[in-house]
């Protein structure tokens, strides 16, 4: 027996090397008690392989393999609380520049829930596995697939500059 969960529709755009800028409506679960609704980040990090999206004027349903997606961009009118929920857990924004497998460069701040105060961005990204995370840029929010990152450039550097002798020895 199927169990129906009421949904709400949130405008998003999907990006990957195979799918460039497909816009549609993502279905997020509504909490029937009205306490807490599902976020885009939670939907993208579900274990199911396919993401349903209503595409086009007729609202035809397309299923996209979420592992092939590079990033998902919510519509500009979408509220932060629809994208991700900060909750009561400690968090930090970390400045970074990303290069993705489709050649896109994103520059902004990565939202990172903290497991410990000394957690680095590299720790967070290494723990993500095949998950998505939130990056805020000047153009809005992007939910980025960790497996589709080619390079991350951080604004932080080592405590002291490396000398030429250290660079030549490595």
C-alpha cells in the first residue's frame, strides 16, 4: 500500500555536463503537522538514486540520476529555509572557490555544520561522500555535489610561506 505524503513545489535549475540549465519544480515533503518541512538539501541527500522534477509548461515528470548532477540552483525567490535548515547545531561559513567537472567556477561561502570547533573545510568535504552541500554566491544559493568538484581553493594558507628549497624537494 502506497503512503501519500503531501508535497510542495520549489523552482530549481539542474546542472551537469549532460544537462545544462534544466529548470523545473522539485517536490519537497510537507510535514502534515506543520512542524518542519523538508529542505532542498535534505531532498538531494536522500538515498534514492533518482530525483523527480516537473519540467515544462505541461509539468511532465522527469527522473534525473542525482549522482550525475553537478549542482542544483534554487530559484531566486526561494527562501533560505527552503534550501537548508541551520537548526541548533553549530555551523560556520567558509570562503572558497570551486572548479566543477563541467568547467564552472563558483566563488562564495560554503555552509558547514560543525562536528567540532577545529573542523576544517577539508574535513567537512571528505565526510560528505556522495552528498550535496550548500554554497552561497553573489548569484544566490547552489547545492553542489561533492563528487563533482575538481578543485577547491581556500582563502587560508599555511602559517609560514614555503621556501624554494622546500618546493624543489617535494
